[in-house]
């Protein structure tokens, strides 16, 4: 008796980019009877200085997008374009609005490099996502560097997992076992030499 196994797509991600690097990522999951259903939407915008204005994470619930997490960055610049102050706000699901979280003031003895590494963001992924068990983090395009501090953060801003990941030939490939964590939305943050890379993940 022979058994034939065929590959079957179980999710797909559509990414739409704006002219300045702003992007919207929509993850869809395959339905047992065929077709696709929305699962997760992640949006990030950048200002004219290519500094992040924040990101929003939503889940598809009862046939509508519902926000489960979000961060706003409100930056203030000097007349010559240097970052002077940044106010961070986090979305509070209980209140249904953003609340102040942190205020950073920058003085003239700190050098700030603005911008985002779009190639690094495009070369990174977390799959499967959503996931009920282990998921794989993959990052490509890293320059030579020491181990990369990595953390998994829940919607309350709590770090629930810490890792040190060593790039091999400019790449990281790591299995994340979130089996002991409750279902919900999480952020995977990598503190690379190129900057902070953030990926979103839904644990089912």
C-alpha cells in the first residue's frame, strides 16, 4: 500500500509598501473547505525623516479588524532635522485608546542616526504565523556581529522570553517554542547592530 502526501498552502502574507517605507502586512490562513480568511494585519508608518511613527497590530474577529496592540512615536526635531524628543504611547485595549508610556529627550552630545533598514525587514520572517506550537524566526542580511539579544514581548509590554542568537554567515534561523505561553499577540524584538528589528506573532 502506498501513501501519497501533497504539499498544501496553509497561509499567505501580502505586503504593501508606501514610498517612504511605510508598509501593511496582511496574513491570511487557508480554510479547510478552500479559500482564504484574514488572520492578522500589521501596519507601520514612517515620517518625512524616515523615523517610525509607530505600528498597529490587528486580528480578524467576527468579520472585522480589531486592534490588539499598537505603539505611537511622536517625534520632535530641531530646525536642522536632528531628533530632539520622542514621545512613546502604547495602545491600551481596556481603555480603547493610546496612553503615554515613555518620553525621551535627546541633547546635542548624542548622535542619532535616523532611518530604517528596509532590506533587513524584508529579509526577515516568522512562520508559521499564527502558530499553536513552535514557530521559526528567520533573518537575512545581517553584517558580522556578536550574538543578537532577542526578546518576546506580550501585549502588556512584559518580556516573556529572552534569547541570544548568533548570526551565521549573515543569517539567523531559530525555532521559538511558545507552547507554554497563553494564546494572544506577541512581538519578537531583535537588537541587531543595524537597529531594532520587530516582528509580530500570533500564538493560537
